[in-house]
C-alpha cells in the first residue's frame, strides 16, 4: 500500500488528481489535506467521498503542529503539494495569504517530509514563475530564468526555490512540475474559461482584460494529472519538468472560439481595464517530460472545450452553488457529520 498525501485536493486540479489516482492505482491510499478556503469545495469530490482509500483532513499546510501530527500518524511514502492560493487577481488585491500558504505552507511540508523521510515530494508549480515572453521568443524551458511578475507567481517561485534548497542541502527527493494554464471540470468560476462559459450561458458581457492579445498555453486538466502521476512515480529527484500541450491562443481567440461553440454572439465581448503587470505571453516547451517519461497530451482542445461546455450545462447545480457560496453549507454539514 502506497500512502500519498495530496494537499489542496478539494480544489480544481487537486480534485481531478485524486480521482485520477484512485482510478489508476487501486493499491494507493490518499490523505487529502485541505483548508477549504473559498476555492476548496468538497462537492468536487462527492463521487469519491465514500471511498475507503481516501481520507479527508481539514487543515492548513502552514500549521506546523497539524502537519507534523499527520506525518507521524500516516507515515507517507509520497507527497503531492497542490494547495495554494492560485488566483493572480486576488494576489494583486492582497499578497499576504499567498506568502502564508504558498511559501510558508510549502516550507512546513518540506520540513515535515525531511524529519519523517519520504520517497518523493512533488511540488506542483506553474509556468508563471518564468515571467512573460515576447511574441517571437522561444517557449520556456526548464533552464529559463525565474522572473515572476505578480505576487502570485513570486510566491510560487519562492516555494520552488525552497524546494530546490531542500534537495541540494538535505537531499530531500523533491521534483517540481511547471504546467501551463489548465481548463476542465471543477475549475473555480473566478478563472477565465469558466467566466466565459458561465457569462455566455447567462447572456452576460464577457470581460476581456486590455486588448485581449495576451497569450496563454492551454492544457486539459486530465493531461496535467497524468503528467503529475508519472512525475510522482518516475521523475528524477532534483529535476524540474515543464508540462504543456503546445496550445497557444490569445485570450480574444479563446472567447471567440467558445462563443462560436455555444452559438452566442460576439457582441458579448467587453474590453475592460487591464490587469496590472499583466504577463503578455506564456508558452511551455514540454520536450523534456515527453522524452524522459513518454508523456504526451491526449485531449484535443476543441473537443475538450465542447465537452466542458456540456459539463457546465449538465452541472448547473454545482456552479450555481459555488457562485452563491451555498457549497460552504455542504462542507460544514459534511464536516459536522465526521
Ligand atoms: P484552486 O484554487 O482551485 O485550489 C486550491 C486548493 O488549495 C483549494 O482546495 C484550497 O482550499 C486549498 N488551500 C488553499 N490554501 C490552503 C492551505 N493553506 N492549506 C491547505 N489547503 C489550502 O487551485 P488549482 O487551480 O487547482 O491549482 C492547484 C495547484 O496547481 C496550485 O499550486 C497552482 O499554483 C498550480 N497550478 C495551477 C494551474 C492552473 O491553471 N489552474 C496551472 C499550473 C499550476
Ligand atoms: O475575466 C477575465 N478576463 C480576462 O481577460 C479573467 C479572469 C482573465 N482574463 C485574462 C487574464 C489572463 O491573460 O485571461 C487570462 C487567463 O486568466 P486566469 O484564468 O486568471 O489565469 P492566469 O492569470 O493565466 O493564471 C492561471 O494559469 C497559471 C492560473 O490561475 C494559475 O493558478 C496558474 O498558475
């Protein structure tokens, strides 16, 4: 039995990752440590909540005592750290929680792993730590300089560097992944693609920051989760693996594509004030993980978007409850029942 600690498992990528691991590894046992911030939603895991191979613990990764106790109780073989404050716009409004969770929380986990011993510590990071590209620049490789521009990406970069220090100084078997923008089921409605689909469904204006020419490199969350699973099992300690699907689009093109797929008018597009420090372009060079771990993205972008639009239509109660904040009642009820 392999014991895996997943942090942030009630969030977007974390919940997809837990579902993936339970399906792919019948002999793995997961502990999901999640603080249930505004972004954590146990309804994302409703279909696996009775699974005896998955235990939920509500708690903060920056809470040293709790994390130490958990490591003592469970004797983890593997850690996958997905817990984070993840939204760039929120980090611009208030950077402090980003330092607390993304930097301090990661260090607390690293230290507990160092004290107790661990086979692999996976730090789930982001392409945003590399900063911004100009239109003609080559994509980010693992050797690209770390040049974060937002408080969010600076906090993720700090966590990555702390992971590196724990590998170099203490020999802790840490691997870091840096993935591009994810889309897929259970993403928080504050993010761009959910905003487009939900506003289009309601015939509401779709806010496009600045001139809409910022470029993001999109990957389906399932392809990301398969890559994380491979890196957790086969990634080499001390290495960084970029994850991306060679799928760059301007924000404006994304909105136009989704509106076309939904049969909604382009008149919904509304240009709004730009995000301060808005990174112009991200692009990931994924050849290292493709060669080293035989990983390839499998989800075609147009089919992925079509399926996602259908998912939103079929999961109206899920997103209505998220948008109204009602899902918190579910969390409290579920938590009280323990
Ligand atoms: P999310 O905001 O949907 O989920 C984050 C989860 O972490 C939530 O369940 C939240 O409750 C939990 N959490 C927050 N602070 C915590 C704390 N102190 N202790 C315990 N749990 C806490 O985020 P996401 O989009 O699923 O991102 C997951 C990870 O992947 C993050 O580390 C993010 O930086 C990284 N990442 C995201 C993307 C993307 O496009 N979404 C791309 C690359 C990397
Ligand atoms: O309403 C919007 N209008 C808009 O034009 C929103 C919410 C966003 N945007 C733009 C900003 C970005 O150029 O769309 C692009 C994508 O925005 P987000 O969904 O906020 O993602 P981004 O800032 O690129 O960061 C995401 O990818 C990397 C995740 O939120 C991070 O957690 C991840 O590390």
